[in-house]
């Protein structure tokens, strides 16, 4: 199916008017909303369809409070105020699911004997899936607030336990109030950031 360019309104929702939010109103994000979101995220491409990202949606007050205790002082109020904050993690052993996810080629040996390659691939592609999550949330009408600034070892232990999954970053989701937004910051020009060869 050939795609058509999105109109300016759609591009504004996804890119030109979209912002990182810090304040949140009381619009709830339901479990059904989160399932709808994930059903879009999972369609984004990853290396060998490996889909290494794992997601924990801190939805309950208890889960958000637990996470807020493991983030920086500046981020804790954001986590407490948002209706949900998702922990985007990555499974370094994602390749165990490749027979299911990439069935036409035996791709598991590409990674199973090389822990460094597997971890690098998992980290890179989970970051990509986290970006898909931000864009999918915006496409569904939600605002997002991606964050670093947390105790990675603490979050890993508290939420992933002995699963082997590690945290990449966290992202709040909801309806932003627009409070505390900076004027849009500068971006690098094409000439500063890109080349055409």
C-alpha cells in the first residue's frame, strides 16, 4: 500500500507542535488504552523482528510511588502526577524468541554465542521501540514525557527482578497541562547534523 504524506495537522500532532510534558491533568489512561498503545508499538520494525523491548506500565498509585522513589528529585513529581509512567526495558536474551518471531531463518545463533552483540542489539532496538511508543502515544492523542534521571540498578532490581531485563529509559503518558514547558529549544540545522553522499 503506497503511503500519502500526512497533512500539516497530523504532522503537528506528531512532530512540529508536540512537546515533552512535565505536568499532567487528571484524564485517566486505562488498561485498554495501554493495550491499544502497545498494539501499535509492536508493529514498529526491529532488527530481525527481535522485539527486545519489555514494558512495565506503572499505572497504580503504588507502582508510581515505587518508581518515584527511584528517580531523581526533579523527576519524582512528574512520575507521581502522571496517570502512568512506563519503564522501557530490554531483554538481552531476546534471541530466545527469534524462532517464533523470525521463523523463516534460524537467527538465534547470530546472537546466542555473542553476549556483547546481543546486549548492544537489544539496547539499540529497545530505544527504537521506545521511540515508537512516544510516536504511537502522540498518534493516539496522548502526551508524553520521556526521562532519564533514575537509579538504573534500583529500577532493575525493583521492577525486573531476576528476569535479566534491564531498564533503558522511562516515559510518562497522559494529557499534558502545558505547564512548565520551555519555549521550543533550538535544533541542529541539516548542515550541522547531516550529509548527503
